[in-house]
C-alpha cells in the first residue's frame, strides 16, 4: 500500500518530530517524542497538544516564506526578479505541479490538520474542567478550519480528513469537492466561536491563542469567499456582514491612531490585532526567515524611523506603488531607490521595498519581533463594507466602515453618491492598499475574478491563464504517492 507523502509527513511529525518551540504559552510543552496515549492523559497534555497545532504556523510562511510567495508574489503587488527558479515561476505565473513552494504549503497545512484531528479526537476523553476542555477543542477546531480554508482556496477540492489517522488506515484518499470542505470549515468555526473566550480574557502569556473574535472574523472571511465560489449560498454576503458586525460591536477591537502602530513590535497584540502569530527574537520561527526576504541590515536610510530596510529578494510593482492616492500615509511604509544589485539582478534598477515589518531594535536580518498578522481589525471593517455593499448597496453603515480605514490613512471620505459598482471598486482598492503583504492579495483577486487583468497590467509580459492559475496545482509528489488524487488544469 502506498502512503501519500503528506501522510508520511504527518505520522512522522506527530510521533517523532519536535512539535513545540515558541515562548509564552508554548513554553508549557512537555518533552519531545511523547507518545499520544501518554500526552493526552491530563489537562496539561491537552494544552500541550493544542500548542503543537499552533506550532505548525511557525513554518507556514515564516522561515520557509511559502505563505506570502503564493499569496503576494503570485499577484499584482509584489514580484521576484532574482535567480531562484521556483520563486520566479510564482512571480511570472509559470509554476507547475513540481514547484517546491506549492508542495510545502500543501504539506504544512495537512500537518496542521493531522495535529488538530488528534486533539479533537483525544481531548474529549480527558478528565478535566469542561470549560477548559471545550476551549482546547475550540482552539484545535479553529486551527483546523484555518488550515482547510487555506487548502480549499489554494487547491480547490482537497482530501477532507476529520478523524485521527491510524498507521494501518488506507491513505489513498480522494479529493473532496469544495462544498463539503466549506461546510466542515464553517462547522469548526461555529463550534470555536461558541467555546472560545474573548481575547481580552487571555493573559499576556497566552497571546496568539484563537479567541471568539478571531473565530467570528475568520467566519466572515469564509462566508465572503464562498459567496464568490461555485457553491455560494444566497445568504453568504449577509452572513459575512453579520459576523464582521459582531466583531465590530464586541468592543474588543479598534484601529490604532497610526498605521505604523499596527506593526510595531512594542505594541504587539494591541487593540487592532484580531489574530496574529507570535514572533520572538532568537527563535527560528516567525520573526526569522519570514522577514529575511524583505528586510535587510545594509540598507538603512534612517534607523530611528525605518529600522531595518527592505532587501532585494521581494519588491513591489511600480503599478502598485503608483496606485496609492496622494497623501496616503501608508505610502510611508515604502522606500524607493536606485541600487547596483548583485549578480543575477539588473544593475541601477529602481526598485520599491517595504519596511512594514521592520524591527528597529534588532540588527540581525533573520531575527525579528514583528508578529505576522493573520487578521487585523481593519480587515474586519473592510469585509463588513464589502459584504454590506453586496447585500444592500453602499449604505451609510458600509460607508462608515470604509471611511474609518481611509480616515486613519489620512484620506478623504468616499463620496456618498457612489453606486454599488463604484463603491465596490473603492473597497477593492482599500483592501489592496491597507493589507498589502499580509497574505490576502491572491485570494482577493481570485474571488473577485480579477487575477488575469490586474496581474497582466502590473507585470508587463506576464500572461495569466485563469483556467489554470485560479488554483494552484496538486503537488506532483502527492499524486505519485496517491494515485487517487486528480490534478487541476495543469
């Protein structure tokens, strides 16, 4: 019997690999290599088990960078122009099923699913406080939903596995259509929102854990995404609006006065952070290789303002930079300049870098404190504005939410006479300029049906075949191991 690569990885990682490795709540982990039957025997084991699910986030687009390679470099905002073939393929839309970045994202998400399944399966049998038990299960189901939401958006139909795998199971599973995958994601998040506490009730040592607000915000994003899919429900836009509004009405979140404050390591986990993965100096997780791709110590125009400056691996398209409105404060997160670059680059080329994730206290390129923000409050406001506009047109409530984001950026309020289509265009623009390089852009372009037109405008010479590149390919190594896995249009 052949075992799919991701199943081999899952079994090996669960039973033989280090599952834990971050500060704060991950410090409570037991010794590595603990057998599951021994680990899941106490409340402490339950918490350690769910910490192991969080630990997967540390390699999901951080030290290995694949997360933003697929979601940002494969878009109209950012590009790669150096010598790494697999990155060039993503930037230029020539990637194939053999692309290692596409493979890594598949593997890491399924590793997270497998660890979450173990928690969901084993924790109910532990003799422990029921509220804490349901919280731990809620965290695991939130994370499982997050991993499957990534998978269904990136690859379309994917194997849906909601039970813990045993060594003698048949791993040659079929792909599940996107409808049931979305149903499973929504069910997990509904359980999570009913069993997770407000993020304000967590101690500082538990920063980064999933909360009720995070579950509601992610539900809003799921409904908003499904609304543009082939399995859309008639109520999806209204459901997205309602969940975003629940977050807005919770009183737990707000915008920082300054855009820069949302990314300051000194203000991490503040009022604007709905859910963020935690970065810690001195660890090979978020805060390490994630930012090494576009932060560099040898280019520092003003360390007091910018800290570590952007480097030459990943830079931004001129079209994106020029699309900002005059006076937009968010432009201060970019630097442009002429540089004589290294071998393989074009010399004396004007390029655009970001210092959005700079940590001005740290002088090491691959070592930063800046959290990776999966969901910020501004994202919630923009989701509400978009969903409300699609459900009811540009109402006052939709305008107010959009203007709250624009006001912070020092931009004028949108005119109150816009029709639905014009308001939609402004929302699209605000999402681009507010959330750049936070892992949203490729997803947004695909659900809006704009991937081809926007990328080909921003990257002259690049051709996007939407019948192919609206999904990423199932990794060929997975299909070699599991003959039941079909391929997308590649």
